[in-house]
């Protein structure tokens, strides 16, 4: 009996791992920006997306440090530079078996600036083709008459208002941005420069990469990998799979398909109909893919006779400014009666020499001309439309 009591006592002293739910807490910024001046205020809010409606308390963290503040809101009054950092939260609920914790939220980063100018950029990356707004703020109420926006230390825009709009974004627009503000005071021009702020630009739909996995029962699993960066709520994306330029089955909302195993060149296409964007993967070969037949080699005589001495051609065609005797030696019959000429010699005898003219070709982009036909067709796009091309409809 004493042994049983000792065993139970040891169990009560053993550390118990905290229970963790599958829910993840969410932090959102209610007041203030991610980049603010010292002395300003930031207000954050923590929530737990629990479909059962259970009551959760909230814990706050700055980096790995647990804060003394608890509750749903977190208010940072009159912030200082040392308040800069990444803030997290998690939910906690008291139950009969002990505390249950949610997964820690994704961070919200706060940058506190002690200078005179701040360039505020959106917390989310910009998207290709969309508009991104940057705001150049100045501490106090100085009468600003000029603001300049820089990308990687190079001036790109100049205006008096605080908001800079980057329209029709491209991947080349990403970089480190800063701004300079100038105003007149006491008969002098004062100018302040912000610190750099990173701007990231992403494609809405990256080029797909097709993965081919051998499956059971002589089947292939085709997986179309890509990155979809649309802002929520994101429109649905549709996938198409192809073999040797022929579509396999119908469109699907899943990025994978199961097909019968056979050699060929496979590819996939992803499309967002509401955004009018579609992208192709590069073809991927599986198995032994038949190529173009090899050109037949010329037959040579078993015992060729020696060639006869060269005989001058009666009417040589001059190609250069060299003397006629030199030109004639370039086009001479070298076959004697009864001998079999080589293939190269036969060409010289039957095809008169001509000057080679440079051939030029013009590229015709059929992406716009094809229009809806590309979507309705069961085939791949024309040869001059690459699979990596984004089709905007």
C-alpha cells in the first residue's frame, strides 16, 4: 500500500505537457500603423476563431518575452523606440483537465521611429498589375511644399502631397524605398529624410511546375505546383492537365489528377477566370518519348573507283571578284565515265550555285488574336505563345 501511495505521489510531481488546441490565434492592428513616430499610440486585438463559441482568455508576447498585459486588446501608449518588435498572442482556456492553449498567432511587427520623416508601406506585398500606395509622413504640422520618393536611392517621383501611388506594378518595382520632405521655416528650407522601407512585389499567379509521381496499378499522379497570391477573398483557381498537347479530362479545382501511365510529354495550366489570368507549366517528359526520325545516311559504293582528273566547267557562275580561273575550279565535274559520284558531287552538278540571301522573319504574337479560342480549344496554344506567358483576357 505504501508503494502505491509513493507511486501516485511521484506522478503528481511529474511535469505535464500543456494541452494545445488546433485553433490559431489571430492578431489584427486596430489603431496606428506598423511604422509610427515615438510618442504615438498602437492598439492591437487578439481573437480565436473557435466555431464552438468557447470563451478564451488572451496572452501577449513580444518576441519570446511574455508580457504582463492580458485580455483581448493590447494598447501601446506613447511608444518609444525600444517598443519596436514583433508582437504575438495566444488564447488560453481553463478546463477540468487543465489549461488549453491555442497555437501562437502570426506576428505583427511594429517599428517605432525617432526621426522626423517616415515612409509608411502596406504590410502586405504588392501584386503585379495592381496599385500600391506609399505614404510619406512628417512629424508635426510642418507646411510641406515638396516630397520626393526614392527607390534604391534613385529619385522616381516628386510631388507635394503625402501619398505616392505606384500604378500597374511590375516585379521591377520592388526594392528599398525612402522619402524626403522639404518645407520653408524662418527664411530657411528644411529637409528631412526617412529610413529605408522594403517593398515586395509578387506575381498573382506564379508559373506552375508539374510533378509526375508513379502510382499503383500503372497510374500516374500529376501535381501542378504554383503560388497564388491574390488578396482575400481570393477568387477560385482552375487546373487543366495535358498530354502531348491534348487535354486530359475536364477542368478541376484540385491541383492534381490521376491518369493512366503511358509515355509522353505532360503539362498543366492554372487559370483564375475572375481575374482573367492563366499560366502554363513547362512540358515534362515521362518514359521513352518518340522523337523525330533520324535522317537516312547516304549509301557509299563498296569499291569506289578513283576519280578522274578534274575537268573545267564550260560556264562557271562567278560569285566573287576572284579571277575566272579561280572561280572555275570551285564548280568542276569530278566524275569520270563509269564512276559513281559522291552525294556532295551530285549536288554540285545538278544544283546551280546561287547567292545566299539573308532571311528575316517577323514575330507575330497570337496571344491577343487567339482570345477565347485558347480556352475553349482542347489543344495547347500556338507554338509562338510560350507556356510561361500570362494571358490577360
